[in-house]
C-alpha cells in the first residue's frame, strides 16, 4: 500500500490528524494496535481547551460535543476550609469544555468510515523503517500476514510506550523526565457531581479532584502512593477519603454510587526533543507526558496535531519544506509552557513525601497570594484555558 502519510496510533492525536489531512485531500492511513472498543474503554481526560474544541469545529464534528458537553466558566482550588475561585471566563474571556476523551474519540471514530479516513485496528508488530530517508515505510502484521505501507511521512501518535519515539536513535534526541512519587486513583460513577465546577484540593491527607463527565456522571481522583493496589480500595474507602480531602462543603454534596471504573495512573513529566527526525513527526504522548493536574495531556496532543497538520498540508499543498523543518520548534515552544504549568500546579496541590514544614509554608503562601491577587489568578486562568497556538 502507498500513502502520503502513515499515522501510527488511533488515540485522539492520530484520529484528529487523520481527519484533518483527509479533509484536505491528503491520502493517509491510521494504524492502531488495539481494537476500536478497547480504545473506547480507556477512561482518560475530561476537560477540553479551545484549541481542541476548535479542531472538532473545523472538522464539523462538534455537534454532539456542543449538545452534550458542559462549557465551564471557572474552577476552584481548595485548601483546607478555603475555596479559591478562578473565574476563567471573567479573567480571559474564554471557557473550557467538559467532554470526555472517550466521547471525543467516539465522535472521531464514528466519522472515520463515512469520511473515508482509513483506520486499521488490531495491527500488530508495527515497525518503522528508513525514517531518515524520503521514502520511509511501516510494516505490521494482521490476520497472520505481514503488510507494508510506503509513505512520504510517518507520524507517531502512538502514546508514551509506542514504537515511533523508540525508532529515533538515542544520539539524535534528548529526553527530560521527572517521575512523581504518587499516582492518581480515579473513580467514575453515575451520580451527580458534588459541585457545578471542578475542585482541585490540597488537603493534609493528600490531593483530591472533583470532576465530571455530565450532570449525571462524576469523575473523582485522589492521589495515592505508587505502592497502593486498586484491589485495596473499595468504593466506600474512596468515597470516605474524597469526603475528607474535598472539605466539608463539597462533602455535604457528594452523592455516592457504585464505581463504573477505577484505576491508578502514575504521574510523570516527560519531553523528548526534537519532535521530528527525518520523515518521522511525533505528536501527543509519543513525544511528551504531563502530570494530569491542569488537564493538559489531551489538549497538548491536539495542539501538536494542529502544528503537524499545518506542516504536512504546507508540504503537500504548497511544496513548503520549511513547514516540516519548523514543526518541532513550534510544537515544543507550547509543550514546554504546558509542562511548566502542569508541573507547577502539581507542586502546589500535592503533599510530596520529601516535603517539610518549609515547603508546606511555601504552598500556603502561594495559595494566599493566588487568593488575594487578580494577576496571579489571571496567570493561572490563561494557562488553564490554554495558551494560543
Ligand atoms: P494515546 O491516547 O495514548 O493514543 C495512542 C494510541 O496509540 C493508542 O490508541 C495506542 O493503543 C496506540 N498504540 C500504542 N502502541 C502502538 C503500536 N505499537 N502500534 C499501533 N498503535 C499503538 N490527561 C488529562 O488531561 N487528564 C486525565 O485525567 C488523564 N488521565 C489519563 C490516564 C491514563 C491512564 C493515561 C495513560 C493518560 C491520561 N491522560 C490524562 C493523558 C491523556 O489521556 C493523553 O495525553 C492523551 O490520551 C494523549 O493522546 P494521544 O493520542 O497522544 O495518545
Ligand atoms: C479530569 C482530569 C484532569 O486531569 C483534570 O485536571 C481535570 C479533569 C477529568 O478526568 O475529568
């Protein structure tokens, strides 16, 4: 098979890119290791920035998101008894959209066939070849036979553990990494949210986040040591802990219910530079990871896709080689700013095991400053809604 672009990974980054390229007449294929239902069973991000919403609008795939998503004008930072409201609409003139990654992926997936976006699920042993040449190719096996796709470009949208980044020789790139000493235990339940806006809480027992997927489906998180096992966390134990950490006002409104899903995700900051090597471009988690505080992971994948589509369309439509050459630098400039925001909000809202009384006073002083300064709130708000692309 010969294509202009071979995309590896059918998460949000790969599907968004496939749709954007196809809409402009670029011939591409998306290769995914898992089955479609498996991809949809992964419960991940829940808050979309304008850049992500804008890409769905551009594709004309925003109808369900506009009907079912919840536009939010603000969110809250909780510190013991205190709730600091960050009025993002007032401070930035923008909103964020609460709409699950699962739903966004479903919208893209369901539109693939009608729009001729070719996605090959259950493609095993995906491998990249000749990526420094102008004629790279991808091989994979499916139904017992080996297949080959020749392309002008390969785009790695295959997440943190995928083969794309690993195809780049270590001498051609550099990784930056910080692993955090805790994970987020998440619970999804069909109960109304305890608050109409998100609450990120720093309590002496640890972090908690009250989020939602709709007015009838809630998503909550607490941070736990990496040694914890999900089997040791009954639903009741999670609800009890949330009620303590989120504070009495939120606790009074928590409605408990059986978990639809619960899991523990580790927290990591990671950046691989550069995001292009020869004819291979990396997008999303394949190139970088942020800790989830700040809801940046999915949105960063979307902004990478925005830049990658721009570069590839420049190449195929206008013979613009510079667009490809500039991709990594453009994408990384935004990546590092999101990395900084996610890292600093993680630092502010979690109790680190190595922290002493000094570090705690620094957190309290920063929260005091945020509570009393519109400038500080504006800085948080403009990062939360997403920096411009
Ligand atoms: P992915 O969604 O990871 O998609 C990559 C795709 O590539 C997958 O479908 C995978 O199956 C496929 N793939 C992998 N290897 C291969 C291969 N060998 N061959 C073919 N295909 C392959 N972000 C938030 O903002 N908030 C959250 O609460 C949050 N929770 C998260 C929880 C977990 C457990 C994880 C892992 C991430 C979470 N994130 C969260 C981050 C966010 O979900 C990601 O940033 C986002 O999914 C990135 O999209 P992506 O398309 O780059 O990668
Ligand atoms: C959700 C996840 C996040 O990481 C975040 O910062 C906000 C919301 C969520 O899953 O709803």
